[in-house]
C-alpha cells in the first residue's frame, strides 16, 4: 500500500473527527449541521471501503501461507495491544 493511500485515509479520519467535534459543540447552524453530516457520510463510506480493501489484501496474503481462520470481534470491542497474538 502506498503512502498516498495511507495519508488519504488518515486525513479522512482526522476530518471525520473534526466534523464530530463541530457537531457535538452545538455551535453550528442547522444548515451547517446538514452539510457536515453529508460530508461525514461520504468520508465514512470512503474509510470503510479502504478498510474493506485492506482486509481483503490481508486475507489474500494469509491464504498464501495456508488456511485462514478469521474471528470477528463484537462491535465496538477490540482487544488491547497486549492481548493481540504476535505470532
């Protein structure tokens, strides 16, 4: 994956955080809220697509090494870094 794709994803994620903070502030007009919501929806779609793309690439790479066993985490529940297997 190229640096440009990482930067685009990271910039999109940072912009989403800005949008959420602005919406939570309560200082935006209704028109601004709607515009930010629409922008946020586009960014979510972009970021989700990038994550799906990366997941497919990882699964493809792992498949070359042998059978892949995947396990989904419950929504919103991710392990701490010290809980992840390193091998």
